[in-house]
C-alpha cells in the first residue's frame, strides 16, 4: 500500500528502492509489449501464408499435365503474377485428397494451355492478384516494420534518457536515491561509539515525536555531520537512527550529485528533498558530503558543484522541521567543508565517529561474532588487543575471513588461530607461498626480524612479541614481528617513543651488525621511525632545541593525518637536523643492544630460519635460555638490567 502511495506522490521521479522497482517494471512491460508486437506480426504473416497453404497444395507441372490428360480437373485458374496455376479437381477424382485446391509450383507460359483446356472441357480462367490481399501485404511488409522501428526508437530513447543520457537528464531527476522503508538496524548493531550514539538518541526521539519539541517552541537540529575515518560505522549509525525511529532512510552519496552538466546536481538536490518531504518523518543521509560541500572559495572553482551546494543550502533553509526530516551527512574531511554548511540551522552538530578503542573493538568483534560459530576457547579480547588502530569495517571483515578460513580447513567452528591469521591477512596481506626466498635472503630477513623482536624483549623485559615470521605476504612484507600490547595506551612517554624508535631501527641494525652491509628491507621501518621522530620534535615538544613550540599541524585528521609544517624554511632545516639526531641515537642504541645480545640473536635467527614462523612463547624461551647461558659464562647476573639502565634517553 505505502509503496503505491509513494509512486503516486512522485510520478515522475524514478529514484528510490520501490521507485527503482517501479522503473524496472516499466521497462520490463515495454519489452514485453515489444515482444508481443513482434509475435503478433510474425504470426500474422505466417498465418496468412498458412491460410493459403492449407487450401493449396503444390504439385509439379508434369503431375498437373497428367491430371489434365486424365480428365481429373474441372477448372484451372492461371495466375501469371504469382507464377502458378490453381487447379480445381473434379470432386473425388484426385487421389491427392478432396476439397483441396492444387497448384503448380511453376508457371511455364504454356501458350497452348487454354486451347487444350477448352478441348478437354475444363474451365479456364486467368486472374491477377486480388487487390485487398495486396493492401494487407503492403501493411505487413511496408508499414509495420516502420511502426516497429519507431516503437523501438522510442523505447531506446526512453532508456537513454532514464539512464542519464543527454537530452532527458538535464533538469530531471536521476538521483540514485536509495530508500529503505525499514533499515532494521538498531543501536545494538552499532558497537562501541557510545558518545556518538548518545548524540543521536535525541534525534530519534525527535523523529518519533516532533510535536513534543515544536509545542514548546524548541527548534530542532536540521542536520548533523558524522565525522570520522572510513569504515568506522557512520553509515551504520545513520541507518540505526532511522531504524530506532522506525522512519524511512533515504541515502545518497555526495558524488552522485556531481555531474558534467551544470544544474543537474541542483535539480537532484531539489528532487531529493521533495521526495523526502513527501515521506516525512524520515532520515536523509548524504555520504561523502565533501564531494559537494567543498569550500567555495578554493582555487578550483566548479560551477556545477557550487550550484549544487547552493541548492542544498537553500533546501536546508527551506524545509519545515516540524515535519520531522533529519539530514545526516558523513565526511572524513570536515576541514574542507564550506563554512556555510556548518552554520546554525544546517549541519551545526558534529558527531565524531572515531576509530574504536580497545573496548569498542571488543564490542564490535562481539557483534560480528554473534553470527559466526566460534570455538569456546576463542578469546576476542586478545584479538581486540592485537588490532589497535583498526576500524569497524576491518574487524567485521576479519571475523568473516576467519570463518572462511575455518571452512577452508574443513572445520565447523572458528578457532583463535583462524582469527589471528585473519588479523594478519587484514594487516599484512595473505601469505605469499609462491615467493620463495633464497637462502641468503632468508637469513637476512630472519636476522632483521629477530633484531626487532630482540630489542623489544630487552627494552621492555616482557612478552610483547606475539609471532615472528619470515613467510612473505602479499602486501609486500618479507617478514614481520607481530606485537600485542598488554593494554591500550592513550599516552606515550618520551621514553616509550624512544624505545619504539629503537625497536623500529633494530632490524636494520641487526643486518649491519651481522652482515656488515644493509639492504632495502628497512624502508618501511625507516619511514615509520622518521615520522615518529618528526612528530616528537614538531608536535609533542620533546626536543631540547625547540621545546614546546608547535611546528606542525595535522591536516585530514580522519584520513591519512598528514602533518603540515608551519614554520620558516631555516627552522625546517633545523627540524631535519634534530630528527636526524634522534634517529641516530635510537639506531646506535639498537646496534649496541644487539651487539650485547649477539648469542641470543644468532640462536633465535637460526631457529627462525629453520621454522619460518615462531610464536612469542618460543621466542622468549630461547631468549631466556640463551641469556642464562650467557650470564653463567660471564658470571654476571646483573647484565640485563645494566643494559637497560644504561643511557636512559
Ligand atoms: P563508514 O560509513 O564510516 O565508512 P560503514 O558504516 O559503512 O562505515 O561501516 C562498514 C561496515 O563496518 C558496517 O556495515 C559494519 O559491518 C562494520 N562496522 C563499522 N563500524 C561498526 C561498529 N561500530 N559496530 C559494528 N559494526 C561496525
Ligand atoms: Zn623491519
């Protein structure tokens, strides 16, 4: 019922789920019409042929002469234009059957035929084709094809214009509005993000009962901006708002508005709001609003986008909130949005949907694990710990990967190993079994990875390493150390950052220490270490030279978080020096730590080369064993703490 209403309200709009169906049905019925027309045409021609064929039967000319000579014919009719002679047999006189008219398949222009017939007493007539038949023929063979071509052309034209072709689309709506009557998503499905959920509960109440607010004179927010990195659940949250309020959910991506033709986007905005208003209360969700909402004073002017944005602004000003329309928009680049969009009465609320913390990740894992059969021993908390910095969509993906893995191995439940393997797949890519490292390369990679792991162990004296592997992965790593923190950290001390730098550079240090030369394998470590060291100087105020001076600010916080320098060129050069110094110190420390632990380093590397993958437990056992032997030989039990205490940075 409601669907029908929907279509009646918007007879010439073709977006939307139900409308979409409607359009598809429309096209279907056209195609069916076309097929039916063709069928009728062909059956018509066929039937008219059949009609003739039913009463006429073809015989050869010599058979005809035979019949003629045997006196079995009562009349013949010569039809020169059809190149045939139609014969009427004397009743019952022909063995070919009664009541059938025979005709010859060919017409020989036998000039003596008439005379022969007259002599034999057979009626002779010569006729030309009946004119009424010719008209039907003309209709069938000349008029109908043109009608058909015309129909097909109209059809094609319609399809083209519907799909955003040139002529029809300008000024008409093609917005791919995606509308769900009931999203079926509730706040329970959105794990973590408690603050964001809290901010939107008010909207739910408003949608439920707009009168309550308008009666008292409260102006309700027209829109809210969901801000956060990709995959954190912004769309999910918007759907949950609609689901909780039990209102329809219109969604559209910002990029759908942007078209080649000026004015199209604006008309889409208009249509979207018209459609939404007819179904209020409802939620309108605009994903990637930055595609249209980019600041208008940027250097790259774009008429179309500006018009679209202006239309959006005026629609937002125009619509009546008391009806209960809430516009939610999502972006991960809030800083590029036009200020006008963020003014009161527009997207004046900002709801941060950030990357989940440990608790959030655990909850997201639980939500998605609900639908998957898990072994009792599965510890989702360990997975949550291992996935720091990962967003909700990745976690959902991990659970699914793990389930697929379990199926592949022929198991009926997902185990902890499956989960860890899928964490690695998401973080580092799939194992690349066909890439076989040469013996020498394998050795270098093993020392490199053990270098990282060993320094971690020496610096923190804990069991921070979850796994070390030298099996190459599809995302380019030749090997890596997987670390799982004991708890999630929100603050990092300078010492911890230095320890991290030392750990990152230890791979390269191990290569130099053992082989006396270095490889390209450390590029990623160097990149990460440099950005940490740089941030220490420019953002965290951790260098003596610059003290508390903020030298960089972070742009695109919710995307790559690229820092932008804001200082003089000379200062930039000095920053580089300072960063270099920090990195040098960390590298030297890594180098000396490894030198002092040369025996464990060799043993662990040998073990890793043999096994290719070792667990954190194995690693610690070998490490402690080697360490004990070392200290027994040197008879100096203080050695580990000495190393750690020395040169605190
Ligand atoms: P965004 O719009 O922020 O890019 P989505 O809302 O499209 O992200 O999230 C993609 C998918 O990731 C969701 O469909 C859901 O399966 C999963 N997901 C993301 N965040 C969460 C969350 N907080 N709780 C549960 N699932 C989540
Ligand atoms: Zn490395």
